[in-house]
């Protein structure tokens, strides 16, 4: 099975929306499609914000 294929097509759309929201929160301007021109710092900021939001959601779900 290819790792690039979503088992649930709507999951890819939801993840992209989540990524765009996280990028907006840290002030990184993402565009649809290729974003290879981002610096490592910018990409790391987006990924870090996504993880932070996932942890917060998990912790809120436990309460």
C-alpha cells in the first residue's frame, strides 16, 4: 500500500485545513500545493504548532 494515499480521502482535506490554520497562527504564509520555498524554521514552526494543538485537543478530551 502506498504511503501517499489516504485511506479516507476526507482525512487529507481535514489535515490540510488543520495545517493551514496552524501556519496562520504562527504567521507563516502557506499556499496550496508546493511549499518547498519555506525555511526550515518556518516549516518547523508550522509542525510544532500542529503538535501543540493536537496535544491540547487530546488533553481537553481527557477532562
